[in-house]
């Protein structure tokens, strides 16, 4: 089978590997769509474990079922989470599933950027979800990123009328905009790219501001003279950190959904004096995944406008280039070569 192996952002190699064999409790899935995440092109983060088959936003069709699997059958359309909790450790008993060591260390084999994927028994049990009929494989690649958004915003308890500043209007930023609008918040978005600012406006942002000319004064001009109750950082740059700190109101909350390489310096005295809360969000648990599936399937949150490119697995290098360039692309989805050929013919 074909796999796309990550060596660096500019070095994605299509290689041949045997189709994985499954054991009891496992399933084999034919990948039908796998999204390239922004974290996949964080070279400082990914290259530490290279070479590696990445891909964790994967949906496909079950083609083989191991013994003791009774919830799924061949032909089922599924989304498969790469990370699942154990439900037995201290963190899981407290409901803090993303702190579970099993969640951080588990995965499926070899990764979503391959023609076939072996799903281990824990992932079959806790991380495999049947897709509603109305959900396409491509839309299903947005389940995991949306679930991460859902978990991140649970830290806010947003209320109608709150002002949310979203810094960075890539895929994660746009999902945060859409989620915040669902909860009745006023949303202001920034980015350095006009294409993405336009997408932020299309996603419901009440105002968009170019990050290159951004200041807290500009925020006040469009927000009735006030700073923001909530700031969500979806850009991995020092400038994004500085903008977040300058834009948060007293007793406000900053969520780092993305982080820059290296440590972050925060003004501790101001955070203390103004009672500013700072938090970080990583991943999602099974409950957020279920919630994300419902939001998409019920039509409450439309992800189709965020799907901008559909490429065959053999063109994975081009897909990574598009995502790393962060210009006129949002979610780039890889599909099997045969599916891409069929789509081109259609």
C-alpha cells in the first residue's frame, strides 16, 4: 500500500509498505479522506519524530474486522480518533481525559496518510464512530479539529454578548469563530492574510482586523471602547502572544489554542492585578468528538466552506506545501489516488 512519509515540510515521500495485519478486537480501515492539520506542518514539533506517517483527521471504510468486534462490520463508514483515553487512570476518573497518558501515547498504524490503517482495540472501543449518512468522508475530517475547538471553549463558559477576539483565522480560528457565534458571542478576528480575513467574515466574525496594523486601540474602536472578555490564540507567533496580552480585559480569559516555538513570557503582575486567567488546550476527548459529529450532522455548524483542497495521496507533498504556505487554502484533504481520479472524471 502507499503511505506518505514525513521527513520535513519539504520532504514528503510516497513509499510502499505492507497492508497492516489486524488482531482480535481490531479493525482495518481503508482511508477515504484524511485532513492535513496545521500541527502537521509545525516542523519544529514534527521533525523530532521523523520519519513518520502523520495524519490524525481520518475517515474511511472498514474492510476487515477482527474477532471479538461486534459493534462494527465490513462496509461501515467511520471516523477514527487517533488518541483515546484509558478510562481507568486518575485523570480519567476525574474526567480529565486529555491528561491521560494513554491518550497521549496511543495511535493507529501507521497513520492517516496511508491507504489502509490498523485500528488498535482501544481505539475501536473508544475512538471509532459510525458516520451519519449525510456526512461525507471529507466533512468527517473536520470532526477532530472541531472537537478540539469544543473542548477549548468549554474553558470559557461564554455568555451571550461576550466579546471574543480570535487571533489567527486559519482552520482552527474559523472553527472558534463559528462556535463562539453559536453561543451568541460578539467575535472580532485578526490575521496577517486578507484571504483568511475574508473567510473570517464569511464565518460570522462581526469585525476583522489586519494583524499587521493591529493594536488594542483598534480593538477598542470596534468594541465600544472595551477590550475583550475572551481571547483565543490560534496563531503560533510571538506577535500573537503580545496581541493577546494587550487585548484582554480585566478578569478576562486567554486561551492558547496554538503556541509559538519556545517559552511564552507573560506579565505576571498585570495578570495578578487584573485577575486575568490564562489556559491552554490540547486535543479532545470522546464526548467532544460525539458533540462535534452532532454539530456537523445536524447542520448547526457548516464545515464545507472550510474544505478548500482535495488531493490524491500521491500528491501529499503539494498538500503539505499548501498548508505550510498558509495563503489561499484552508483544510487540505488527502484521498486515495483512485478516489481522486474518479472525482476528476466526474
